[in-house]
C-alpha cells in the first residue's frame, strides 16, 4: 500500500517496497562499508522500474544522509583512522568532479560508463578471490589482522592514489566505489582490523558522496519520493549494521565484506538479476552447509579428545574412584575406635578398659 508525505503542498509518493529493499542494502552498507551503489541503484532500476538517471541521482542524495549515520557510530566507537580519511578525501573529492566532467565529455558515447563498470566488476571479483586466498594463508600462518589505529603507519601517496581512483569511478559511473576502496585498502594496509576498515571507509565516503550528490542535484534528475523512501529504509538499517560492525570481531565481518564485494563484482560485470540471485543463494547455502559440517567435526573431535583425556570411570584429576592417594588411608582400613575424617574426635583405646 502506498503512502504519501505532504511537503509544501505537494504529495511525495513513498513506496514501502523501496523502503524495505533500501533497508536490506543499508544493513549491508553498515556492516561492510561497501555495496551501496552497486546494489541500491540496480535494485531501483531492475526491481522497481525507476529510470536510470533518477535512480542514480536519488541514490546519491539519499547516501548523503545514510553514510554519516554509519560514520558517526564508528567515530563514537573509536574505529576511524582520521589520517587515512584525510588522505583519501584529498584524492577522492576533487577527482569526483573530474569524473563527472569526463562523463559529460563522453556523454555521447553511451557505452563509456558501461565499460568502466565492467572493468570495476572484474577488479572486485579479483579482489574477492584474493581476500579468500589471503584469509586461508592467515589461518595457516596464525596471523590476526587487528592492528590498533595508533600503530598503523599511513602511506600518504598510495592512499591519495586510492582516493583518486575511487573519486573518478564515482564521478564517471555515478555509483559508489566503496567496494573497490575496501579491496585496495585491505591490500595497502593488510593488518588493519575489519571494523576499523569499515569505519574508515564509511567516514571517507561522507565528503565523497556529498560532492557526487551535489553534482547530481545540479545536473541530474532527483525524484524526491524515491529519495525519501531510500532514506526511511536505509538510515535506520545502516545504524544497526554499523553498531554491529563496530563491535563484532574480524571472523564475522570479513566474510560478509568478501560476499558483498563478490556480489557487487558480479553485478558490475553484467550478470543478469535472476542468475545473480541463484548464484548468491547457492553460495550462501553451500557456506551454511560447510559451516554446519565444520561445527559437527569440531564437536566430535572435542568429544574424542575428552574421552582420551578422561577415560570412563576416571575422575577429571586422573585418579580412579577407588584408588587411594599416597598418605591417605582407605575407609575400610581405619582401625576400630579411630574416628572417621568427618566424625567426632575420640580417644583411641590403649588396650585396657576405659576408666
């Protein structure tokens, strides 16, 4: 059922299904800092029939409110590296306008943005595969990625380059590039924790998204009904996702990041929506079965180790229930007249009758 919000005498159409869909995407953005543009804009175009220019512009304007909410949560939790944010913004904000200008120049060639998105999708799929390989190597090597923010050595020049690449892609394709920045930052700063990575990425996206949204308001076509629907669904959801990601350990957040980057990459390279849904659903089912099998194997292994360590009938300290410890006497061997350990004290008989 549709609802209407009166603003200045005009009725703004609010679609509850867009609200629900944007809530799902907002939750993923809050959890991973990635996937907003790659998932939100296709959702509007493919599922709800919104025209591409309106979907792109409305998504960018809604993101101006969505991103700061997640960033504020991480700022409060202390999971934002402000030096990284500064260097990233130094490269991304100016290049966002450069990307918008390139899109304007190449506007007559409708395939230019598509080629850029396909190249971005290939890069994201490569990055997702590399994340899996790195995760396996970390497990074998026993490494953990939880460096404190104060211990992180910032590399200014490579960080600015990462920001420039992300800014150009945002301006040229009019969709977010948080996924690509996540991948690049993971390899540039391999020891940074996942929650700090998400917090830093969400925070640097605030000025970048603002610059892109400003261009969308000037040159694009914003449908305020779609924008309000996106805000109503995504802002509370990104708050919940950010609260979880700022507290959760890496072993929960990194698989989600990898999955969202993989899904974004498939969407960018042009995988149809139905095929994408079947692919992602199959991956989730396989992951759930593998996780259940792993838990079952661990429980059986722990049970077997417990049986070996404590055979049946043995006490946890290794003593048999009927084994008498050195220096102690068996209850049956206590002479007559000698009190039990818990019994009343009595004088032992001396051989004669008591007087």
